[in-house]
């Protein structure tokens, strides 16, 4: 498995976690839990952004990966 593939999978997983946390925050009526899920979703969005940045960096550093896109 290439670094590109691993990063793509990590990004997809991170996006899925973020979506789940957002959904949890919308479905709960407990305000403390809602705030917790919202905060976690925001943190997860930051993680996803970092992974996406690293993915772009890999694409720039390793031109052979761009050929498969």
C-alpha cells in the first residue's frame, strides 16, 4: 500500500468520524453532550485539514503519484 493510498484512507476515515460526531451533536438533546460532540467535530475537522495538507504535500514531492489521479 502506497503512502498516497494510506493518506486517502486516513482522510476518508477522518471525514467519516467528523460526520458521525456532527450527527451525534444534532441528535442529542443534552446540551453538555451536544457541546462535547460539536467540539470534537471541530477538532476532527482540523485533523482532516492537516491530513489533506499532507496529502497535497506528498503529491507535490512525489510526481509519480499525480499520474494515477
